[in-house]
C-alpha cells in the first residue's frame, strides 16, 4: 500500500460527511483490543452473610 492509497473507499452511493465520520468511528472502536471488565466488588454487608469455610454453609444451619 502506498501513502496515496485511501484506507477506505466508497464503492457505491454518496455518503455525507457525517456518515463517513460514523463509519470511521465504528472502525476505530472495532480495531481496539477488548478491555476486560472490572472485577465485581462485593460489599461488606453481602460478604458478612457468607460462610467462611468450605463446609460452612452446612454448619451455619446446624444448632450449636
């Protein structure tokens, strides 16, 4: 590819400047690598209700 060749070529139709801008924006977004979602944090309130040990959920229902 030489420096004079366009990266995008319209084959049919007459897109407006806004349509071309939307197309270029979509291509830029699609060319980025995917971003991993942020890990979900659990609130202290929700964490307090969870048993700590692996069998803790069974022991939580047994009388002491």
